[in-house]
RNA sequence: GGGUGGUUAGCUCAGUUGGUUUAGAGCGACUGAUUUACACUCAGUAGGUCACAGGUUCGAUUCCUGUACCACCCACCA
């Protein structure tokens, strides 16, 4: 017999092993079944899983288990992400802390540091594997992937080369986002904005002498950058400055720096802000860079870089060289003040760019980097792949070349990819509208190295320490063109294969030192994980060959659903769409399901830096069980909405699991008492074989079960997980336990009982796999295997019985109303009460349920007749029956009267409302027949009750 | 500045094409119960002018407009 309470710790690990050993997680590419694939978003291999991972694992496991049971070839690929910057900085900080080494990069060098990071990652991966198992995730471990696997690296290199050949990847000298803390560029999406309290300084830029009139002042929050100005920008229609436009000035800056600026006119300037004139610093502001690009011809001075990659002022900053930006600003202002040039200082809230990774300010700097061009029309995207019907294609237009941006828009606009919840489509489009070329190179060591090689010999003659530097310098700061092709640079080769020697002269080559943005490789995740690793070693195969020949890719791509948190819609989901449509010609997934972020009880974000706000799944699972945690994160949570998780919630679902456990225990006890082996009971069509033996409750249960199967199946098919979970919860607890099991006591039909429990356990299995698998072992039919492999229940129309449902509802209403009357009139539990029930239509039915009513309402006697007198009687007038409880003189008359009057009043109000409706000619004219009938029925019922209430009131007076 | 979502019971949230809703659930509160599955239980009770103001409609929690407050996303006026 089962223990009294469910103990998750005693079975979860054992059951997981059972599943894993059975091979049931493993998908077969040769299967004739329809494929259903989920790519698990690879957790960063930097440490522990948190609740966010737990949510995704729970959701995806439900999709997968449901699909598997429904006869699909279900594949769920697990894996981890090397998480370039995140991992490198974690390891560097670790080394700094543990080994007291200030500069681990300098100390260990590239090879050794990369080795150390790889070591750390391996450890972390092992932890993650264990944690994913703890959640019950039924993923295919034989296909586990890592973004740095050799086969995935091959894909990265192939895609880079292909994009380069198509002109979609280029090297360009641009103002990029420089993270001075991490010493690398970051992409536009890796920037966060924060409002900081600062000062807005207004100072004299050009003196009255220079302008020949009034002095020209400029307002800025970053005065120190003015050292790099090439221009003053004013609005073309601004009369104050009209006469200065086009003129050139020499400016004496603090620090002994001489600047040369041209006054130019541009519409983007806001005349109302500050003085209406601004300094243009092309190399330290993206906006200024753009303005400078537009007016290059008019401007005489070349831009200067005045802030270095180390965050300190450069040689161009004169005597400020080597100072930090903050100190330089102070000194700069001091000097202006001394010279009387500082006119105003005011408080100012300044939007500051912060690095998403280091949380430190981002410094815009000019740098030679690799970019992906999102606007170049270079890709043929067949229109029919975008989900259009053939009818829409007549006459079939030639497939035009599209830009990556356009393809990204098209696949979502045509709903080839559907996003749940759909409002995120708007967010997605808005992001694409603003999307600029994607900077993909990073100056860190951990990651996929840019597959570009430089020949020392071919590049000879250029200045610089290494060939790379020489080549870089040849491009750098020229800035004539924003796009400098490596192709046009002598001695540079883009190659998906590792190059050791120069293909042209046989000389020594050096690989580009930069690595790729981590999202470059994770953008390939849905398909690079499906490339056959053995084939990927064969360098004679092209990318197209690899796709064509990999059985997994052919069978399992595109994937069915991408389930992830909405906060990485841009970072990752959009990038997968971009990279995958380009590289494979397929969409990466058909559906995107976005879940919300887990918050604390107070609605705050859980943050690692504040452990008290965090709930650790690994602490919850031993205490409450993985099943309870899963339910707590899914039921009551709508896609795309954040949700608050706290202990009581998890405890509530732990209770539910235990309820299910005890219901099963009860069923097994019944079997034991009847000396029946539950495994031998086969009862699917019990009702059809022996209808006479079935009780009302049995018939109702079998009928309700059909509805349940339908609802759960449809709910899961349409990704309505919360609602479906609630449906199951309520069915198990409110219907099955509270009514059916109570009623079945004493006259249980074991085959029906066991059948119902099996069905429930099957339907619940995707949500709470462990407890259901454990229970299945005890109740499964003879010869059955694991629950996770059991086919999904199908409905049997013959078991539907609306009349039984209706009768059952009447029965429960009668019992409830007696209980209510007891409580309402304070009848002591031990007091014997005499009840009579009367019904016009259902007298025989209720009589047949006499024993149940007596037992569940705890009566001493029950009669089926109208009471002779209403003296000492309280009543409930239900639809279809009236219930009278005799209080044997102990009646509280004023209370009874008050209750009746209250009931009368609410009935009156209701009737007035219904009458108003039915008496309204326009309602009768416009409303649907069914609605009118319904209202008429409501009115009839209410009137009947009203008559009874009035009659009773009369008898009291 | 642009956009999105929210505002329903003390708390967390449902409410799927406007009328089967006289607005529901879970938790919490309160009253009672030791009845051979379960106290991780059972029975029952209280608690809501569905943020506010207009509009459309026979009828609005539901659709439209506006307002307020909250949250988030995007942009960044130097």
C-alpha cells in the first residue's frame, strides 16, 4: 500500500533514471511519425540554474510529453551556451578574487585563459545537467549540444563565410559601443539606459570677438568631449546663428588644446534646448558621427579620438592626457570658470548608456569592427515559404531579393511564425524598424573566433606590430568609407576552414584576434544542433550538403515551438529568425511561446546580487517536489505576463499533489478491500457491458471524463496551459475527490474507479510527471509500460451522458443546500435532523440516492414528501427540488424571517431586471432567440422560487 | 518623446468572439468538524458600484474615446 503522504524525494530521482534508461527520451529520425521538436534554450554555462530556467523546463516538458503521448516523434534537444562575455568575465573575476591576480588576461595569456574558462564551463555543465534532470525534463541527452562543439563551430564558420561572400558581413570603421570595464565592443541591444543626475554646463564656445557679435554659447553635460569637436551645429532657420553658418573658427580649449570647428546647419537640432547650438563630437557620439557623415564636405577638421579604450583621455587631450573622463571634466570646467567662459551650471537628468553586461557606462568610440548588414537586398526568400497559399501567388511573382530585415518581417507578418501572446508581434516589428547593422566582433577571447586570416608576408610594407595590426591600421581612422572590405585588403582571407598558411604565398598567417558575439552562434541553435557531428568533420561537404545529409535536420527542422522568456525576444529569438532563414532557407520554429519573468511576492525582480529575494529551485524541489514547483509556475500564469512566486503558492500545489496521491491511495484501498487486483481491471467500456450496475455517480463521472479529455487535449494543443491546469486541478479536487469518491464509498464500481483514476493520471502527466508515473506503477493495466509512453486518452462518445450529469448536479445541489441550512441555523453537528425533499420531476431519482444524501448531509432521517406544516422548518428552494429541514422547535424565527425577506428582495431585484429586459421591445427584436429563451427560463425559475418564499413568509406571519 | 500591458475580493490572478455571470478560482480571514484516502483534510461563511469619465448598444467587466495611476519596452535633448 502507498504511504500516507506523497514523498517526492523518495521517488523523483529513481523515476527519472527509469525514464532515461528506457530510452524513451530518445527520438528517431527514421520514424514515420510526425516530428515535434523543441530546442531547449541553452542555459549559460556559468553556474546554477534559477527559477527562470525552471519555468522554461516545465513549460517545454509539458509540450514534449503531450506531443509524445499523442503519437508524435518528439525531440527535445538540451544544451548549454558558452555565453562569451558573461562567462569570460565570471572566470576573470573569479581568478582576480581567488588568486589575487589583477590582470588575468595579461598574466595567463590567451591559450591558458581559454583553457581555464573551458575547465570552468565543463564543471558548470555538469551541474546544469543534474539540475535539468531534477525538474523532470524529458529531453534527449544523447543529442546534448554545446554552442562551442566542433560541429557547431563549423556551422558558425560556414555561415560567416557565406554571409561574407554575399556581402552581408563587412568590416567597417564605426563609432561602436565600447565597454571600458570589459574592454570590448557590445551590440546596440546590449545597452541599457539609466537616468542619472548630472549637471548641464553652458559655456562660451566662441567669443564675441570671434563671432563679431554676441558670444556663442553651447550647453553640454559632457564638456570634456568638446576637445574632439569638429563642428558647431545649429538649426538652419535659427536667426541667432544664421550669419555664422559655414564659417570656420579656431577654439582654444582648456588643457592647451586647440580645436578647429566649422559652424554647420542641421535640422535635427532643437532650437529650444540649451542655447540652440551644440558641439559635434563625431568620434564619441553616434548621433554626432551621423551628423558629421552628412556634413563631411563642409567640415575642415578631421575628427579626433580623445577618449581611449582604457577610458582615459588620449594624447589628443593635451595636458589632460591620461586622466579619467570624470577628472578631466572637473579640470576642464575649472579652467573654463577661471577664464570666465562658464556661464551656467544647472541640474540635469542625463540619460546614460550602461552596458548590459558590466553595468558600467558605455563609451562610444571609433573602431574597426565586423558587422552584419541587415539592409542589403542579398537573399532570395521564396514567397511560398512565408506561409502564403498558392492562390495568393497567381500570377506567381519572381522571388525578389530581400534584405535580412525584410525576411525577418515577412515570416512574422505572414504568420509563418506565430508569436504567443500575439501582442509581441508589435514589439518585434518595432524593434526591426529601428534595427541597424549588427556589430558581431568582440575583443574578448572566449568564443568563436572570427574566421578571418591575415598573411604576414602579403601585408608586408605596412606599419604595425603584427599583420593584423598593420591591416587594421591601414583601415583605421581613414573613415572615408564606412565599409571597408577585408576583401579589398591585401593578405586577408575569410575561410570556414582553419588556415595555417597563406593560400597565395604560403607564408605564415595570423587569425583575427576577435571573437564573435555569442548570439551569432546561438542564432543557429535550432539547426546547428541537428547537423550530424561526424559529417561536420568532413571538410569536403558544403553547408548545403550538411543540411541535406543530416538525418536529424531533415526530420526535425523547423522546430515546432520556441519557448523562452520575453526579455530575449530581440537578443535571441529575432537573431535565430535572421540567421536561420538566411542559412537554411527555413524558419527556425513555427510558434514562439513567450513566458513572463518570475518575481518575488512583492513583485520585484529576483536578482542574484540580493539572494534573499531569490527562490532556489534546488531548495524547493526536495521540500515540495518538482511536480508542485512545476504547477506553481504554470497554473495561474499567462504567457507574456510576469508572475509572482512564493512559498504558499508552491505549498498549495504540493497539497494538490498529495490530494491526488491520497485519492489513488483510496482507490487502491477499495481494491484491496474487494480483494481485486487493480492491474487486472479493464473497464474502458464498463458502462456498455454492465449498464445496470452503474450508479448515477459512475455515469456522471464517465461522462465528465469525456469532457475533461476534450478540454485538456484542446487546451494543450493551443498552448493554453494555465487554464488547462486549472481545469485538471478542479476536476481532481472538486469533482473527483469531493463528490465522486465520497459518493462512491460503499458502492464503488472498481473498474470505473480505476479507469477514471488512470485517465486522470494520464492527463496530468505532462504537468506533474513524477507523481503520476509513480501512481501509474500501482494502477496501470497489466502489461502496460511507463506512463510517459502511454498513448494519450481518447474520448468515447458512447460514454457521454448529459442526463446523468444533470441528475448528478441536482444531487450535489440538494446535499449542499442541506449543509448550508445546517450551518446557517447553527445546528449542532451531533443534532439529529429530519429532512424532507420534494421534487415534481425527479422524485424517483432522489429517492434512489437516499442513502447518499443521508450520509453526506449527515441526516437522521429523510422523507420524500412535502412537509405537512411549515412549523419549525427551514427550506431551500432549488431548481428542480425543494429541501426542508426540521429544526424541532429550536428555530430562530427572526433569523428565518430575515433570511426569507432577504431572499425575496434579491429575487425581486432579479425579476425586475429580467422583466425590464423581456419587456423591452428592442431587446425582443434584437436579441438572439437562445438568449431570449434563456431569460424566459431564468424568469420562470425565479418566479417559482419567489412563490415558495412568499408562501413560507405567509405561513410565518 | 513613441509603444505595449495592467488597474476585478485583504493578496495573487482568471474571465476566449457583448446576453448561460445575479462576476469566478487559489491563498488568506472567519465559523464549525476528529466521519476507517488525505489536517498537505472536510463542511460552511464573509468580502467586489470589475480604476475614473464619456460614448456605441435593447444590453458593457467585455467594444470605442479620454483621464489618472502602475509596470515594462524602444528612442535619447547635446
